[in-house]
């Protein structure tokens, strides 16, 4: 089974991070009984000094190169990934997409309706490349801006409603789509380092939500238990 992590800055991570992708690799390695691969066209972290995705300095240098694969980018959202997902799925044969997108769209590029339309384009592109692809989509977690900017908070809430509707409209038996929940007890003041991006506890909570959906819906893996950091 081939898994692809798709996301924005919360998923690519910055130099020195573990990333929630690393936490998912640990989880799958310890709980998934069958053969699996993590796939994607990229493997880098974002380098804040170079202002580019050029770093390979993961917090755990033993994180295998083969497990670092992803399709994530700092400052990239649904509108950026919609045209990229088809070629990425076609090239890698991804079976399951674990997707965390939307915050950057709403913050800088598109309103809730436009963002939801791009999410639907993303689904169509993935299915055009692989009609049986499965997807788990994470709703947008409001960040610190949403605490102070009421119109932005309203856009986040509206998009999450539209994303839930898109999942209900588009899921099929051949290509199921599941909507994850906001990770249980996720607190941006405790689980992020800047009000948006996950720290170690936030990484575990994000990975734990994806792991819970995979296990409960499709019997993949087991309940999430955080592995100790090296």
C-alpha cells in the first residue's frame, strides 16, 4: 500500500522539525502488518534562512530517505496542489492520500467557496490518475489569526462546512473519501510553536487523527500510540 502526505507548511515542516509525517511513519512501521511505501515527488523540509524547500535537516537524522517522500509546500494550498496531484498520483501509484490543506488558501489566496472548488478539482485530478484512490481530508484548524480576525474565522468555519459537503457529495465505494476531525484537544497555544505550525505535541495529535481514521474506517494500522523521540 502506498501512502502520500499532501499539505502546506504544517506538513512539509521546517529545518529541524520531526514533522507529523515522521510520526505517521513511526506509527505505520510499528502497526501496519502489510508492506507499504510512503511516496511523493518531494522529500525536503523548508529552510527559513534560504526561504526555500532545500533542507534535509530532519530532527531525527535516522528518518529513512524513502520515508521522507511527500507532496507538500510552504505557502502552497489547494489551488497549488489541484494541478499537481494528478501527475503525482500517476507517477507514484499512490493508494491513500492523507491531506491537510486550506489554511494558507483562506489566509492569502481564495475565499471559502473558491477554496472548496479547488478541493473538488483536487479530488477530480487524483481520481483521473487513479480511479480507486482513497483520501482522508483534515479540516482547517483555526490558527491564532482566527482568534483576532472575525471575518477570517468565519471563512475558516464556512470552508470547513463546504469541505464536509464536498466529502459527502464526492465519496464513492470505488474511491472513498473520509473527513477527519479536528484532533482531540488540539490547542494552538500548546500544540504549535507560533500559533499555526505544530510542535512535537501538535505533530503527534495530527498524526493521531489520521491514524484513527485509517484504523477505524479501513482497518489500517492500530490506535495511535506516540513513539518516544530518539
